[in-house]
C-alpha cells in the first residue's frame, strides 16, 4: 500500500483477484450441480465452457493491459499484431469448442454456453460484494 493510497483504493485493487477466485468457485459448483442434475455430458460441457471462459477472461486482461501499455508509453510503438492475434484467438477457441462439442454431443452444448457465462456471474457477485462493503464499511 502506497503512502498516498487509501483503504478503499487497496480494497478495489483486489477486485480482479476476487473475480478470478469467484470464477473458480462458481465453475466447480456449476460442474458438480450439472453432473447431479443433468448427467456427465452436461457437466463435461460446463467444464469446457468454464475453462474457455477462464482463459478468455485471462487473455482479455492481457490484451487490455498490453493496449494500455502501448497507449501510455512514450517510446517507439511496437507492432500490435500480437495483441490482435490473441484477441481473435479467443473467439476461434470458443467457436472451435462449440463445434466440437456440438458434433460429439449436442446435449453438452447447453452446458458449454452456460459455462461461458461464469465471468458474468463472478463479476455480478463482486459488484454485490463491493456494494455491501461500501454500505457496511463506508468504503
């Protein structure tokens, strides 16, 4: 913690770590619930969707960081081809997984699509936690 930072700053700086942990927890719970309620095919689709969503979230964070670094540095700009490659690779990965799962087991496709929404659920949980913290602790 810097001398200039406040407790609220350090609390909000930890949001990315909390979202990542929440994604892992929600993925585990979703896969177990999918197995119990709908069988192993749905659980397999959920696991694939959650894995892709986690990678997508991680790569998106890297792309945003790279673009921000590229925009704020005053040195000679580097090529953005690598950034664009990783950005597009995310969508090809999701499309390829959806196609593979659809051809093997169409029932697993629903699980895949549900698993892709794990980051949305984790971000919603983080937003609710931040509202709670702001109201309860006055951050």
